């Protein structure tokens, strides 16, 4: 069986996610293709979706304008794996902070998580940190103007934390990762995402 993974090409490290997902499929010995797309029909026929980082308000406007938001919601409800990284993790949330409300960012409201935008500061406060990620192990994470998950409901599994901040969480087939796994050479998080098929 061949799988199709759609990387939403709105903004951010789209090509990096495409390359990492292709490498992950290959390393798992699985047949599949990975496409960067902003086409509603292509998103609809995909088996899994990656929502990369960028600027959450801009991405939100674009995916709603192109009706891709509806396709992501449909895929999530059908049990297809959906992963949001950095700004993508903000969009998966049901609850945002005052900054998200102030910018009128329309969230997908799929995960029972509360997110804070720019939780670690601005661009110059970007950093790398070794994390212990559940199901994956030690992972060198890259944070760029990263959000954080402040709180989760009991049906959400916390996968990684920095101090009191949750930086990776899972709710069934949905993954919210506040850092950038695509900016490393480590395919394990993408492999874990693909294992949710």
C-alpha cells in the first residue's frame, strides 16, 4: 500500500518537511509519496497532513481562504495523522492566549490544548535544547520564536517538556510539536508521526 503525505505549502519549512517525511518513509521501508501543496483536492486525498511553521495568523488566513482548513478538520476526524510544528501546533489548538485572540487568528480547534504564542521570546531568543521525547528518546530540538502548550486536558498525552512548558503533545492521531524537527537530521519524530497511520 502506498501512502500520500501532504505538507501544507502556506509558509515555513515546507521543503524541509517534504525531505524529512520522504527519508522517514524510506527508512521505515514504506511505499509513499510526499507533496507540498496548497490544493484542496490534493489535501483531501492525502493519508496524512503536516502543517509547518511560519506566522500563524498568515497561515490561518490562507488555509481558511483556500478551504484547506475544512479538509484538515475532516482528515483529523477520520483518524488520519495530522502534525503541526511551531505555528502549525498553534493552529491545531482549541484555546489560544491573548496575543492569538488579538490577532484574530482562526484556530482549527482540534486539540484540547491551550497555547501561548512566542512563549520563549522573539527571533533572537531562538535556541536548541536536548529533550526527552516520549516514544522517541533524546532529541535535539530547534526552537525559533516558538510557542508553548500551557495546559492540556486529560485526553492529551504530554510527549515532551522544557521546565513548565509543554513542547510536544499528542491527542490520538494529532501531534502538536512547538519546535522544528524538520531542521535536524533526525527523522525519528517524522517516523513516529508516520507510525500513526
